[in-house]
């Protein structure tokens, strides 16, 4: 069960977020400001922070700076009434992973939290096994029968992402967002081209996995008999 630390000096907002998260199956811890939150981080294992910016004693910006010194990979979602672009840019520059402006829809908050946790899970996994392949993300190497094989970076990232969720269909939008970014404006066939290259490079009868097209949805990596 993932544990989320909700940091906000507004008791009503904290109670709302905590209730919604608990209903979604998350474990929740509360903090009233950044200083309080740092103490909680030292006492408990936290998987993600939902962070307000304007708080007494230690605001969200300072908390985020402190967190990135000791918890580099922990996702941080900033939740604030500030909607100016400059404030968002500052948040990202000091280490926030996502940004949601008050007032917010609780459904969007949950979607963003789950997306951040998925990305963190993939980022934290440095080595995975796919069929007869071993993929090492720390060196971007593929090991086949104890021999190293190098492939283009985007193909590696795409295969690693699919292999991190075996048997699960990943939408085209998610694959494009995670591999090429939200601002990708290339040809919509780019994803298909990379998938086809991976299929040609790793035929299912040899490497014991296949990438299946799920019409209208996306792609899924499966074990091949």
C-alpha cells in the first residue's frame, strides 16, 4: 500500500484530500507545514507528497528544496492556488514533479497521483527480465545469453516501459507521453514505427515475448509460447 504525505496548513483541504486518498486505498499521513513534513519523512516511509506552497514556518518551495537533497526520487505534487506560469516554472525548477491548481477536481488529483507513482515505480526499477532478455536501465544495456546488445535509446525506453508492466495494455497516449514527452509534436506514426522495429529486432519465436497491438487502445507485452 502506497503512503502519501499530505502537507497543507488548511485543515479542510487536508481532510478532503486524506478522505479521498483513503477511499482509493492509500495510506495517508498529514503535516501542517514543511517543517512538520520533514519530521514525518524522518519517521515514516513516504511514497509521494501532495504539497501546498503557501504555508507558515516553511513553505512548499523550501520544503521541496530540502526534500531533493535527501529524497531525490520521491514524487512531489504541488497543490496551490497560484496559477501564474512563473510560479509553476519555479516549482518544477526546484524539483516538483507535477502541479495542480486550486480549486481542483478530486478525480484529477487521484489520476495525477497514480500516474506519478507509476512513473516512480518504473524509474526505480533498474533491471527487468523480458523473455530471454535482461534490461539494465542504469547502463541502458540489454543482456542476451550473457552478451551485451545495444539498441537505440528510444527503442530501449519503449521496451523497458512495456516490460515493466507485462500483460498490461498501455495506451498510445501514455507511451508517447512517457517516452517522448507531453510536448511531442512529431508524426503520430512514430510510436508504430518504433514498435515495428522492436518486433523485427526481437522475433517472438526466438526471444519468448511479443508486443501485441490492442486495437483502439495501445500495446501490450506478453510472454510467447
